[in-house]
């Protein structure tokens, strides 16, 4: 672990403490992706701005509360608090302080995420509305392989080298949880096109740059760089509008549509492996509430008036 450098004060300043903390967490396999490291760094650096110049060995629960008030949503506050708990747990373990001020602040009550789930017909409409290579790659990989937005943008040709499978490697998967996703029949044409046209080191959804042509500024693909997350979001929104979906569609809804279908047809454990969930309780969430299609099927059996409208007639006589 970390030891004091020669002449280094035992009461570390925040910049030095942050670097040592992140170095230890990565060496122990606790922080496995550059994106996660960057978020932890931003969170603790933001917290350092709220400490009125105090060092991490001198901070109090009031400093923690001041930092958490920066974020309005309780789910975000819970996530940021857990990062600060981790940082100060490390401080305690390293003998840099005797207590953890983040643990002295009660965790905010989380809210259930609001996800407007798509019906099977709506999902099919989105797939049918996709035109062109990029649009088809985005919606088919999200809806038929359950990929997250980050996983979509980091896919390269080498992730399709094994025929019939998609590799979600550790450096792109959430929590570094590598997984293999079989290519379902609906996805075969899209994956075949990717395997035939994408070099191993090139990105499946390449970035673009704008260059001046003879008549106008035109986009030029840069296959050595991934596209932006906003590009994927804007593309899915546009396809959703063209499909006539009465609510804005975003990439994670397509992953949820995949999860709804797979969890019910393949079972919890297979679904957990395909989705890359750390806990099976997360996967169980797709079974605790009925899917939109199950609600439609249930309501098709329900009537208040009956086939002859008896309820309406008796109601008028009362």
C-alpha cells in the first residue's frame, strides 16, 4: 500500500491523497475502467472544493453534507456518497485518520429509476424504422444484444471475431465484467455486415470529422476513433420519432426491451449473464413488475360492461 514519501507530512493534502487512493484502488482491482476512475476523481476533487481548505484528515460530516447538496437527485447523492465513503475508508485503513465522516451522513433514500418500457410491437417498430448502416447497427445491437450505450460506442471489429458471438470485453463492460452474448437470429444480418466491413481495430460506430469539400462542409468517418455518446442518443431519439413512438426513446429503453424479453423466456441466470448484472437482484427487477405486453394481455381479459353492456344499462337505471 502507500507509505509516506521521504519528508512527506502524514497529514496529506487532497491532490496527493486522491492520487494515492486511485492508485491503490486500481492495483486492487476495485476500479477497473478509466471512466470509473475519472468519476471517482471528479467526485473527490469536487468534495475538496467544499472543505474550506481543510485537508482530508481534518474534514467533518458537515463537509460531506455540503458536497452532497451539489446534486439534487437522491440517486446521484447515494452514488456520490458511496464514492466518498470509499475514499475515507481508504484514509482510515491507511492510518491517515481515525474515523470516516462520510459514514456519519445517512445515505439518501433512493428513487426507483423512471424507465418508460417499450412494448414488443414498439420495439419492432423502432427496428423497422432504422435506415442506413449506422442506425441499424445502433438499434439492433441495443435491442437484440442488450448493450449499454458505452458498450455500443466502444465496440470494435475484434469484438465480433468469434463467429456467432459478441465479446463485451472487460475494458468496455460496466464493472469490468466481461461477457459473451450469442448472436440471436434477428441480429445475424447486422453482425454479418459488421464482420464483412469492419477491420479488427476499427470501431463499429466510428467518430466523424467535418471537412470542407468543393461545395460544402461534409462529414468524414474516423474509424480509429469511437463516436460520441450524444450521437447515439440523438440517433435513437430520431429513429423513435420516425417509428411513431408516442414517447421519447433512448438507448437504455432498447436494453430494457431486450431484458424484458430474455428474462421471461430464458430465465434469471441466463439473463443476468447476458446483461452483465453484478447482482441477480438487479435482474429480478424485470420480473417483479409485469411487462407492458403482459399488462396489455391482462387488460384484454377485463371488461366492466360485459359484451352486452349490462353495467352501463343498470347504471343508468339507478
